[in-house]
């Protein structure tokens, strides 16, 4: 993590004047956890945004599972009907 002494030294070398401002906003802006919390927008990295994406993915997963289950059931029913029709044709 960037500390104030290092930042102040580099600032003075680059700017030619001492750094006299509050370092807290700079430190907070560089804190990765703070960055994550502040990205509270759709598609962002905050807990709320991530939960929204997880919920949406879960919904689509459940929808896909229901669709796939329906297809499997239809295939099983079609197979039973096919076997029944073949059996009927063979008896005739």
C-alpha cells in the first residue's frame, strides 16, 4: 500500500513543492477494497451489483434447467409413443 511518506517525497520531487494536503482521500482512492465498495453500479464490483448479477444468472440457470427438463420429458414421451406405434404396426 502507498504510504504518505513515500507519496510526499515523490510529490515534492515531481512538483517541486511539499505535499501539504490531507492524504486520506488519496489513500482511500487507492485502497482496492474501497474501490470495490464504491463501484455500486450495475456491472460493478460492489456486493449489491455482484448479487444482482448472481441472481440474474441463477434465474437464467433455473429457466434453462426447466427448458431442458421439458425437452427430456418430450423426448421420453415421443420414444414411448414411437415404441407403441411400432408395436401396433407389428401386430397388424
